[in-house]
């Protein structure tokens, strides 16, 4: 396949108070460098992060105009002279991180997702001042370290949500030793949660789902949950006391779901990992709530390239699939509204 | 040595608002059972927990009259018919836990300190209703699982503070993989902190101490700290960003020392363990503060018998010593005042 002349256009937010009124703009991609790859975008998932950012929920300091989107799949159309991993025509993806410093300890130990100088895929600038533009557009340019091959047999629309939602739950499972004989709690059944249930099962764990009401019980069980717990019941946690090795939380525990009760369900020295990043602070907890079972409350930020490759391998082997709704990119505003109103089961993907 | 007729007397708090006015009372020990041991108390350390409890800081639901104290050393004077581990005359200690259920998963996996039905050494009742009386007295009765031999060559006064303060920092070090090549942060230089510095060094780690001011720098270095950081400096955390594998926090981070800045000093997936149990809630944190480096914020509760035996072994081998001030038990009110006013360097022990 020969190189293709790319059009650099994208749907941009201009005002956080009118975050659903995106306009198509032309943009200048980052300057081309030797390890860069140009990708023609076919699909881009809508992540909760997109809404947190464009509404100003994570802070009003937003780089406007802003083209969001970081669950990107497409085809390579051009490779820089130093690129070794990819060829023109290859099916690839880009996630929520577009660059890092390459030099720090995290970068050198497969923890580039924790590089202090990481560059996010949008709402960010490169060290040279170039703007990072997201995936609600026609094309993206990225260093090859932050580009990932999409496995054969996985369609590009279904692959897109793995690049942020899938990875965000897969990485903490790997890092916290989930596997056969372990019991996983998944809090929330949504874009992240529907992956967490499947990956938990795929890794050999028994999966217990916590959700506000029973409305998603059938779906959760179909995705692989062995148990479903509605947290609206005041005593929901009691039967699970000291039973879960790991909890992956994909819901906003600052609202509705009581963090302190969830913590009681952990085994001694069990871990509760916040995969969601709510706008608000976590509820203040008392040291006793951690001391009772020696629980650990942790955070996480996407995952490394190594983990992305492993995730796709597990997904193919164990048949983990995204559950998506596809809409044309021109309807991005309505699509964002649907995500904001929790109407999507379980991930919106723009074409 | 023959069995000795014990006197069961102790200094009791009768009113949380007059917590320093203890009165000597007679008390009835728990009913003797087959695995029980009677110990004539020689020394009892004053733990921060004693003050949290008797002032009502941990809750006004205090079982009055209350004999506090859970850093107890003395001699065995009587053993029940099923006791195998101890003999009359032996030098022993009792810590902050006096019983557990023996049947649950934690109890059966050397995590009896996390047994949901554990019985604290004071301000607690046994399942049969008997009251657990603490160590500010003449004697204590305990199941042999919660009695520990004091190593030869360690005096009973110096041994006492190991049984809570020492163990409380030693256990999370072991559980979180501290060892050679690791860097440990210790927050606070007091009863717990002075042990944490020494045990960190004894286990082969490089120790960085965080304290509000420079007033304890000399002591901290003498105890084994390689670095000393005064947290009053607004930018204190910057030079330590992503540098510490583990932090053991022995200070109240709800006041003064900013938890969110301390979290930035952890390596990727590093751990911050609250060894102190402040009266107040921890400051509310934002998920981003954990996500930036994938940090884990954990709690802990004393340690297991297995860990106590290991702790004493390390202490003897590496010459870890408590720094104590000894006062007669009749002056317990003044001694408690000194602890409350942070005047003790670093542990008060009653004789």
C-alpha cells in the first residue's frame, strides 16, 4: 500500500459550557519526527475521560479548541525513517498516551504510563510546544512506542475501546496478581466495568459484580460474573466480608456506592484499585477502615505498551469482546450526550 | 520457680474527661482456661492508643472503669494444663491483642491480628462476657498464642515497647517487601517512628525521615536515617519524587503533614502505609493523586505472632533498641500527660 495524502481535520470543543457543540476544524499535527507514524483514523471510542475533560469536570484549564478522543484505531499511512515496528497499511491503535520522556526510571522499566513527563493524547502539548490532537478526526501522528498493532481477527471498531477502557482495568489486574483461585470484585458495569468482568474471568478469577441496582444483573452474568450484588441494599457488603482479593472500581465512589463498606469485603491486605477518575475527591476515610483488614486503596493510570500487547493476546485467546454502539463521527455531539446520560451499553464508538 | 499467688490490681480510668486521674482498683481477671497463662507484670509501655482510647478520641464508647496498657512484659507465674509453649518463671510479653477466634481464615493463615473477632488487650470483652483488663496493673491472664517469649539479653523494660510500637511498624515492612536496595520513608519520629527508622535500616533499606521541623534530625540520623526532610518547607517533596518504595506513616496526616505531597514521593506502585491511627479521618484525596504513580494507600493493625518472633530475632541480630523513659506506675497520670504533650523521647514505660 502506498502512502496516502492525509487530511487533518477533527471535531473540536470550543467552550466547556457547550461541550456537546463540536465543530469540524482543520489542525496542524505535531511536527514529523523520525519515529513518528501517521495513522488514518477509522474509529474512535468515547471515553468517560473525554466528558470529564470537555465539561471542565477535571478542571477548567482546558486547551481550547480541543479535539478529544483516545481510543483510536486505523491504518498506518506513513512511517518516519526510524520506525521499525510498523509498515504502511498495517492496522493499528493509539490509546490515551501519545508520548513520554523515554529516559526516566518509569520509561525504562515498562512503566511509561507513569512517566512524570508523559504527554496525553489530547488536551496536552509536546515539550516543543506542538499540540496533541485527539482522535475525533481524520488522522493522528504518534511515536511508534505509543502505537499498537491490532490483532488479526479483531475488527477496528471493536478494538478501539480496548485502548483505554480495556487497558485501564487489565493493567491493575496484572499488577495486583489476579489469576486462578482469586476472587475479583468489579464495581460498576459500564465501559470499564464490562471489560473488567470479562478480563477477570479470562484471567481465571471468580468475579463478583457490585452495581447500584439490579438492572444490569443479566448483562453482568452474561459477561462472566459469578455473583451480582446490588449496593442499594444497606447490608450488601456483609456476606462478602474478607472475601475479595482485589476490587477494580469503575464507578464514582464519591457518590452512591459506599467506599468504606466495599473495603470490608477485601481479604487481609487485599487491594481496592480506583480505575475510574471521578471529578470529585474520594470520600474521606478513617485509618481504621484500612487497618481492620490491612486493606490497600490504590490508583492506576492506563497501562504500558507491554501490557497492551498482553491484553490483546488474552482478549483473542479468551474471546474478550467490547460491547459497542457505533455512530458516525458527525453525530459526535449526540453521541457524547448519550454517554453523559449513561445510555450506552457499554461503549460508544465513532466511525 | 513455684507458682505465685497473684494480686489483681490496676490503675483504671473512670471518666474520659479526667483521663489522667487513674485510680487503683481490684479487678477480676478472665476465667482461667486450659491454654491460659498468668503473668506478673513488671513493665508496661504507654502507647498512643492508650490516649486515643481513654480521652474518647477513638469514640466515647469506652468500657469504664478501664485499665489501659498493651505493651506488657513480666514473668509467667502460672500455666494452664494445655499450655505447651511456656513455663513458670519465663520472661514473656503481651501486646495489643489478647485473643482471637482461632477458626477464621486470618487466624489460620498467620493473620490472627486481622481476625474479625479479635479481642483487644483492653477496652474489650471476651465472647463469654469476661472483661479484658490491660497492663497498667499487677498481672494479666492470656491465651498462650498471645504470649511471646522475650529474647535473652533484652531487658524487660526495653522489650515492652516492641510489643505494640515495634510490631506495628515491623509488620508492614515485612508484608510490603522491604529489604536491601529499597528506600523507606518514615513519617514522624516518635514511639513508632524511632522503631521504624531502626527496623528499616536493620532490614537493609535506605531510610528517609520526614518530620515537621528539624528538631529531631540529630536523633533520626543516630537511629539510622540517611536523609532527613523537614515537611514545613512547602516544596519538601519535590526532590523525592518517585523515589521511595514504601512509606510507613507514624504521624497524624490529618494535621500538618500533607498526605498528597508524600504520595508523590512513591515509586510507581509504591505504598504508603498508615501505621498511626489518628482520631480524625484522613484528608480526602483525589483519585489522580493515587493515579499519577499508581500509588497504594494502606492500613495495618499490629502484627501476627509469627511476625513478633521474627521482629525480636531481627532486633537482637541488628541491635534495634527502644529509647525509653521509665517511671513508677503510681505516677501514671503524669506519665500520660507527658505522652499527650509529646514530651517523651521516645517511649514511656511504667514500672
